[in-house]
C-alpha cells in the first residue's frame, strides 16, 4: 500500500477532527498498518478509494471504525495507585463529609476514556475496601470510551493475568474468579457498580449531557491529543464537575498546563485539582 503525504495529511485531519487524536508524521508506519486492515475489510484497493468511502459515508461509521482501530487501549487494574489512594483517602472523605452535612448521600464518579474498564472497576473495589459505610451511599460510577471494541470487553469483564499484575492477592481472591481458560472473571458485586457507555470526548453535544460529577478520572488519554483539543476537553470537564469536585489526569498530563480554572490542593502528599 502506498500513501502519499497529501493522503496522510487528509486522513489524519479527518481522524483529529473526529476524535482529538493527533498523529504526527513519525506515526506513518503505525497508521499505515491499521489503514491496511480497514482497506481489506472494506474492499478498498487504494488509499484514494478508502478516503472517498470515508468522506461520503454520511453517518461516519467507517471513520469511527478507523478511529477505533487507532486507539491505544493499554490499561490495568490498580494503575498509578498513589493517585487513586489520594482519591479514596483524601478527596473522597472530604466530599462525603460535606455531603453528609447537607443530608446528601450520593456520589457521582466518571472514568472518561476507561478503555477495558480496569480503571472504573478499580475505583469500585477501592470504595468497597476503604469506605466502611459505602453501602449506605448511592454511588454512580460511569465508564465511557470512544472505542466500541473496548466497551464490549468492559461489559464482559473477563481479564487475562497481565491486567491483574498489580492487584493485591487478597483483593484478587475476593473479587475475581478463575475461568476454565485461566482468565479472571470479575465478580458481580463489583461489576454491578459500574455502567458503561460510548462517549467521544470531543463531541461537545454529548459532553454537555455529563453533569454533576464529584470526580472525573481522565488518565493516559490526553497524551494522544494535541493541546487545543486537550484544553477543550478539560474545559468541558470543568463544566461537568459539581462545585468542589475533583479531576484526575495521568502522571504525564498536567491540569495546570491545560486550565487555570482549577485550584491545586495537597491531599495525602499528592497534589489534586479541585473546582472551586
Ligand atoms: C491508554 S487508554 C487509558 C485507559 C485508562 N484511563 C487508564 O489509564 O488505564 C486510552 C483510552 O482513551 C480512549 N480514547 C481515545 N480518544 C478518545 C476520545 N476522543 N473520546 C473518548 N475516549 C477516547 C481510547 O479508546 C483508549 O481506550
């Protein structure tokens, strides 16, 4: 397959506009391999044919399938645990205390770009492990992603060993059951705590429907976006949070660089970002 630099530019612009994902010239080989797959599936012989198909597909189904194939879905349970501990032992008790005073007992948590679900399921396990009266709260945890492929895995909730490498043995025993194929099936108790739905972070209309969250986790995704798209997403997260709510990005992604609207708070020896 031969892709000209004009075709590469056109294709990456379509992808960027649709998803925020940004591919520089050095990603040519990666993109070419995924493109070859989609061209085979759609019976396109040349890149020109494929571009025509994508552009005249009014519903954007093929562009979505191409974007899905370009996503990096690396994830695992208990990822970046110190940050999760600053949530469960720092920010969460703070919010719960304030809510109790006003007679409110509901908590809304959003794992945006959740990949195969390890992140929202880890949050659910941590709530069970660290919040003794969690069952007397109405907890909503929602996981969203642009990739329908990973959302299917989220709902199935069966994982191979590598996803559980950082899960403490006792937690593993408590919440997972070994399958006949030597995989690990997540128990219903945790599975039922999380709902999943499709959401594209750069779709402003859909993003506006996400409101009243106490906590938003968007870890290890904005590294694949360019700065203007990241700024747009973080600004929409700001609107999705309740006053006093917290946002958690990945270690290499800085809230402060993307928005001046959040207040920096030190909790449990970590810096966290709060909507004031
Ligand atoms: C590397 S994973 C991170 C998963 C999880 N947050 C973690 O830290 O383990 C990045 C995820 O972002 C998703 N993603 C990429 N672009 C997106 C977009 N525009 N809207 C929603 N999700 C997106 C990908 O499909 C992928 O599953």
